[in-house]
C-alpha cells in the first residue's frame, strides 16, 4: 500500500505550493506531484502535515487548507490505485484527469473562459487578452444572432 506525504519546499518567508510524495515501498522509487494549494512556509508544520495549530491563524482558513490537503491525499491515492506501473508523470496525468471530471461543465463561452482562467495562474496581460477574446465572441453571438456550441 502506498503512503502519501505532503511537504513544502521553500524558504521560510514565502508562499509556496504544497507538494506530495508517494512512497511505494522499500525497493521502488518515490513519486512526486504538486498541487495548486498555496501555504505560507512560516505556518507549515511538518509533523501535522498541514498548517500548525499552535500559530495564530484564522481558524476557518486553516480548516479549509488542511481539508484541501487531506482531500488531495485521498485523490492521489485513488489515482495511484488506477495505475498499473505508476511514474510521476503518469500519476500527475491521472490526477489531472480525475480533477477534470470534478469541474462543472461549462454551458457558455463566458463560463468556459472562467474555468480556463481559474485552472492556472496567468499574467495579468494574458488574462486581459482572454477576456477581450471572450467579449469579442460574445459580441459576435449577439450581432449574428447565433449561439456558439462549445460541446462540439
């Protein structure tokens, strides 16, 4: 049975993504994957594998972050069990596939762009470009009195 351990890799003064290592056993290599969960390195507790309960921090946010870490651990175990010969790359691909199934399906172009922009961090200029494209497509729909079908 594999075990999943969350950890961070950063200096003590910055926000960083939570990473996960999957240990498969003694003679097998560890697998690594990252998540979009951001944590301040000063708040991280290695033993608790989450935000330390001894540090003064908003309780609601601590619960949200620790719950997100716990849910991601379960998702990683589920993805690991789906693979026959797992590698870090195949594990990450399986996690992304499972996460994609959890995203609500977009019904309009605007919702599709919102989902797309929320999945990855883009520069502000890139976000403006995507929004401009979304607005142009919306205007095109209105002017030509058509509905663009995004499910084709």
